């Protein structure tokens, strides 16, 4: 296995472990950072299509000056969506479903406006990841 893929797998495992914690303050902090990272990446993709930014209230200070190129932005959005499935897939995860704001469902279906025709046409892998995450979240 390529060392890049090993690093990605370990990073993904760390994200999932943090999102699986029962400590609400730590979970909320991690969730806000992941949402900030994902919003930053999503906004970079939207700007590449000359579209307005998504949900300004989700932006995180840590990413305010960060710029992703298109390939990295696609990777980050898909990686973060994959990590967020941890919250929805955890059995009896009332913390993950209700303590976080916005909820994963609201985030994906409304707040980020990530279900977007132009994104679907230009970045179909992201659209698939969103639909998969929503499906996974709703079937648990």
C-alpha cells in the first residue's frame, strides 16, 4: 500500500475516533473544525465555478485565509463527508444526532447547499458522497 494511502487511512481513523467520543464539548469542537474545513473546501469549489459561497455562518476562524486547489478541495469534502458518517452510523448516538448544531442531516440537506446542480455536474463524486452520507445517516 502506498504511504499516502496509509496516512489518509490513519487520519480518517483519527477523525472517526474523535467523532465517536461521548464527551460533548470535545465532539462539538471537532465537529465545528470539520465543518469549517469542509465549508472552506466547498467554497473553493464554488468559486472555481464562479458561484457564491455556501453558508457563511459555518465558516471557522482556522480556515478563513486557507485556499484549496480544486483537487484538494474535492478530496477534503469527500474525506470530511466520509468521516461524518461516523456520527450517523453510531448506534444509540443521540449525542451525535441532536447535540450537534447543525445536525448532520440539516447540514447536508439545507445549511451547506451542497446538493447543487452545478456541483453535481462538475463534481459528481461529491454529489455521490453527499447522497451516500445522507442515506447512511437516515437508515441507522
